[in-house]
């Protein structure tokens, strides 16, 4: 079924595939949005509708994970992750714990930045639900994160259309997709270092001024 949807991309199949990608089913978004954008460059689809339906699908899938975390709780989530069905979805407790740690370390903004990180992207909604994050905040941040990621993939697919024949598309998406992931991780690391340095400088100024360094 997944192969059929991937080989016959329509706005409806983009929505379904991105919904699945944002739950626990291993559907690589790179091979949904980028090929759809590639066909958009050829005039077969509208690239803005590709991003729109992809983002809406991601929101719906992320909401499913969010509701699972919100109402089922950690024991049931972990039990599923350690089950045969969870392993079939390439899920395990370590991956869920990794996404929880990322959410705990970065707070609500993790639902934006987490959408850009491989291995975290499709699971970050679960700790948001476990933490009882307000839904309107969750869906806003998820939409922003998913929208940015889909725009990046759409730009990649559109660009590849200028020099890559269709029979080589999947290989090139995989190749350049790795560059994109590496670049995003570097940018996030730089941003983290920037805010840590800014926090440290502000703290030192408060200490020298005789103020409480831990005040907001």
C-alpha cells in the first residue's frame, strides 16, 4: 500500500503519507514532498498545494501521537514501543526516551525544532502530549516546524528537477537529504551555543551588579 501511494503521488496521497509519517509508521517525508515538488516543477502539480497538504497531514498525524501521549500515558506508550507491533514500526523505548529528553531539554520550542531532526521528528508529539502541553500551542508550533521542513524538501525537489532525470531522483534525494540534515543539525547546534552564551553573559553581568543571577 505504501509503495503504491509513493509511486502515485496526489494531494490526497501526500496528505495520507505525511499523516502516517507523523505517527509511528516509518514513511520518509523526503520521498513524499521532494518527488511531489519535482513533479510540480514539471507542471503536474501545484507546489504550494503540495506543501499545504503535506503540512496538514503532518498536523493530523502529530495530533494522533499527541492524544496518545495525553490520554494513554507513559506506561502504555512504553509498552507499545517495546511490543512486536512497535518494533515493526521501527520503534522502541530508547527512541521514545530520546524524544522525551529532547522535549524536556528544550521545552515547548522542541515541537518546532524537533520536526527538523531525524529520529526525533515523528516522535516529538508524544512527549508534548505526556507533558499536557496546551493543544493550541502544540498545533501552532507543529505547523511551523512541519511547514518549514516541507518547504525545505519542496525546494530540494524543485531544484533537482533542473538537472536530475527522474530515474535518478530517489538516489539524489537521499544524497542531498543527508546534506540538508547535517546542515540543520549544525545550525541548531550554533543556535544553542548562541543562546547559552547569551544566558551566561547575562548571568555574569547580574553577578557583577550584585543581583540575583537566577531571576527571570
